């Protein structure tokens, strides 16, 4: 799908604030309401806009610790990966899971209240998975940048 400059302006605005109304967007890009409506609906239908969400403040919810785990599997086979994938999908603490290249197989991002909670997660959930061979953990000391805004 080819995006023109108007599509890109609309997407930038929606990334900035998903609560903008179609009228707000139309005013900001100097276009009438109907073409803005049609474009947004097309972008939704084409899957460029997947969904609208609220971004929550993790610290205000008591989740003060961000952890990255580099996970190596016991075997690099389809069945082993699928078993691991299914287990990770059931763990709400894991907010990102990526199959990667390099010295390990997966990079996990975990958001959790504190070190004690992470220790419990590590000992009772992650390290008990039969597919897991090795876990290397990195704790975030300070978050420099965190955004959901994609470059357009």
C-alpha cells in the first residue's frame, strides 16, 4: 500500500493522540471531514491502523522494574519454539517477546513490580519451561526513551 503525504499526516496525528476526532484531524491538516473519514477507514481496513489503545503509566500501576531476558532454548526446532511461544503468550508479565538472531534465541521484555516479583517469575515460571536452557537477565537502571510512535 502506498501512503501519500495526507495519509502520513493523519497517521502522525493519530499516533500523537488517538482521541483526536475526525473533525480535529480535518482542521489540523486543512481538509474537509469526508475525505479524512474515508482515509481513516481505508487505513483501518488495510491494517495500517491496527487498533486504538491507551498507554498506561507503569510506575503508577506499581510496575517499577523493567527486565530484559535473553533466552536460549534447549533445541532450535519448530516444536521447541512453538512450545515456548505458547507458554510466553500465557505470561502477562512478558510485554514483548522476539525471536532473534545471535548468541541466544529470544529477547523478552518483562514489566514487573520489583526484584522479589522478578525472582518469583524467574524461578516459578520462566526457568521451569522445559524448552528453556539458559536465561541471561539485564535490569533497566534508567529508561531514556520509550515510545510507541513509529517513524513515518
